[in-house]
């Protein structure tokens, strides 16, 4: 099964990118695919993700350059201490170490420096569309 | 050699950001130590001008860890503005979601934040003292942590619609009733949760002997304790009355309606922290230092009122021959007992027939211009105090966040641990970890008691008396 996780806070401007992508994806009948939208990644999310053979994460990431462009770089995510929210790397580590599963994974991260409002609606929508189309095509 | 200052910033494995400064004297002995909360929260001001009905949803946004606690206290403050009491089903359902919140938060503290210290020891290498190492060496314990937290989160999601910032708790009650299927699904998950909690408690008590020095020095001093109790004087998280006891167990105040909290609690402001320092008014500031949270709740209560928790409660009371347990290290023990209590109590509440009633919410217009809501959050007693005009527009807000109640005690605890473990001539990582660990005993939620602004660097700075940095240690 493919699980697509969009995460962020849709009250905080472009931080809601992952959530907005999931909203769009809900309009399509993607085979063998589960959609999850959440504020943040938490340890117990691994209980749902352990069923996945493929994982796709979608979020927004801070950058002062190339806003609205998409990146796929796990190095952006620090190997953090587990607290109330955790990184993609940590989730993957939990899946491997505790549940002995190593799903394929992809990350679509939109560069932004606006966590208060959507600055450029046109480019924001364009980035959403790009991810949605790509996921539809791959599926 | 002049005086020096050590700064631990940020304090790790807590919720939110803080730093600790340690002042050394000329002989490099610890002279003073303090916790500084470096985040600013402006919720009291932001809420002004909003309609009262928005307050539970608005104030729940204060925190991603215990939004339910804020929604509960806020809704109770709104009940007070409306002069209504929610129907029994509404009260029971609020109680259930509040306990679920406490369980998931306690599980987070015990398994994810504190257990690396218990399992690997306070002197273990920093790279090993974390949940990732725990996953390698104690995978079942790590899984238990995830499952127990998921138990609480699942209840919150099932009742409230979502795990974080649910909007189901509303002025007058809750927004919808629960079905038999929902009740049964929660009940079905209780045995596993109880087994996990009991396993954790067994592990903790069997390993307590390894931490004698920490137990003796982790904020182990006389203080008052405050919390809610019910009419029987038993532990209470949703309603009830405030009780203050002293360090000998004498009841100083009892049966206080939380609406009159200002008669008993003063609020001091210190220059070096955004976290205010509440104190017991009759003793003044700072002598009126009191502690809240799991340790305080057990210290002030006569019993838990559920079978398994009461067995552990008796053992807890025996630690200090029936007198209050003063060692802050035992917050961890109290937290585990509360998890067991919470699971048992949720089961009791679900099995009450009235919990399924469809009358879940009382409706009214504004009948008072001031409303106070009080409940027990995971970290202690939480107060929401609102003023509203005749149209229900909020004109003033005062919040006393659970963590804030412990501010004076946390500061005293940091100083005690630093003086016990820290040698200014040879600063060891294990000593710095213990300084942080005493804070973790209180499980402060600083994003809640203040509010995040910016990113704090992960360094320890040692400074001389002129504040010149003479050593920098990177942490994390």
C-alpha cells in the first residue's frame, strides 16, 4: 500500500502546503493508496505507516531562496530528539528498528519563507498542482 | 579567578525552549542556578476582543501537547460566564478526554523524554541517551511508549475529531454524544493499555535503587503542594476544589472554589524569564513556593479511587511514612500511577449509563461578566480566568499555566542539583545532564506556558564575571 502523508499547519500560510496537496488528492481515486493529513509527525503515526510499502511525505520547508520550488532532500531534516513532533528520518528509523519494515519513500517539500500567509497564490497553487500531477502519474 | 557563569541552552528533551544559567563563585563552586524560559506568549492579549465561544478553540492553540487541557479549562470558564453546568454526559465525556490527554502526555514524558536516563544512566554518552538507542536495546519498551501514547491520542481523536486541537469541547458541554460502538471500541483497548502501564511501573520501581543520589538531590526540599481534590479528598482532574498542604502534610487550605483562586495565589514576575512565578499568597513571594502536577496531586489526595491505582498509591504514600513525598524524582513514579488511574477511570466513566445520554450540552447567553475555569492538566493545575462584556466579548484574560505554578520549585531544584553534582573545575557532561533532568522531572511544557519565537542555539556557554565567554560546549 502507498501512504501519502501531508503535514503542516493550514492556519500558518504556506506551511499548509502538505495539507492542501492532500485535499486535492482526495478528489482522485488513487489505487491502493491511503491519504493522511496531519499537523505534525508524531511517534504513533508509525502504527499507521508500518503497513506501507511506499511512503510519500509532503510538506513545506523554510528557505529564503527559490520559493515555491520543490525539493526532495532528507538531509534538510535533522536527526532530532524525540519530542512532541519528529522528523521524517525519525519516522523511517522507527519503522525500521521497531517494526522491521523499510518502505520506499519520497519527499516533496516546497520551499517557502512565509509561515504567516500565502504570499503568491498563483505559484503556491502551481506547486500543489505539480505534486498532485506527479503523484497521479506515478500511481 | 573571578565568578563564572555556565549556560545550558536549550534544555533538551522537554517541551519548548529554555536555558539554564549556573553562576560559579571565585572558587568555582556553584553559587546560583536558574531556569530561564526564553519564549514569549501573548495569548492573554490576543484573546481580547474575541467572542467567548471562540475561547476554547483559540486557547487550545496555545499548545500542541495539551490542547485538550486548555479546551477543558476554557470551556469551564465559559460555563461560568453562562452560569450553566453541563449535563452529566457532557461532564463525563469531558472527563474522559481530559484523562486521555493526561495519559498520552505522561507516556510521552516517561518513554520518549525520560526513559533514556533511567535505562542508560545519567552518565551515559549523550549520543546514547536518547530514544533511538532505546529502540535498539529495548525495542519493546519503545513500542510500548508508542502504543500507550496512541491509546490516549486515539481516544482524543475518536471523541474530539482530531488528535491535535480538537474542537469538540465547547461552552456548556461537548458538541456531540458518543455511540455504543465508540464506547465499546475504547473499552476494547483498555486491557492492553493497562498492561503496558503496569509493565512500565514495574520497570521503574525495580530500578529505583540505581538512582538514590538523584532521588536525594533532585529538587528534594520542603514546599507546599496544590491541586484539585473531589468531595472525598481523592484525586480529581476535572472538577473539585483546591487544596493546599505544607511539606509536613498539614492541610493549609481546603474546599476552595477555584473561582476564588486569586485570594490564595499571587503572581510574581521575574526579569530573566517570560514564565511568571505564582505563589501561595499568605506566605508571600517567594516563600509561598508550591508544587503542582502528578507528585502534588498524589501528595494532597486521600486516595485515587480506582483499584489498581490505589494499590500503588499506598506504596507511594509509604515512601515518606504517609507524609508528602518531597523528592521531585518521584514525579516519574506519580506519573505512572496517574496513567493507571486514568485508564481505570476512563473505563469506569464509559461504563456509566449516563455517559451515552444525548443531552450533552447546556445552552444559555451571558449571565456573568467573569468566568473562571480550572482543571488538572498533565503538568498541574490550570486556570483560565475571563472577563466578558454583556455581549460576550472577551475584555480581559488571565491564564495560570500548569508549568508556571512550578516555576519557583524548578528554579530551586536546578540550584540544588547543580550544587550537588557540578564541579566548576571539572564540568562533566553527566552533571549537566542531571541539571536538565531535574527540569524533566517536572515535565514542563514551555511552549504552553510561554510561546515560541525564534530558534535557540544548542550551546552551553561558560562565562566569566564580565560575561565574557571562556568556553562553549555544543549540545545536540
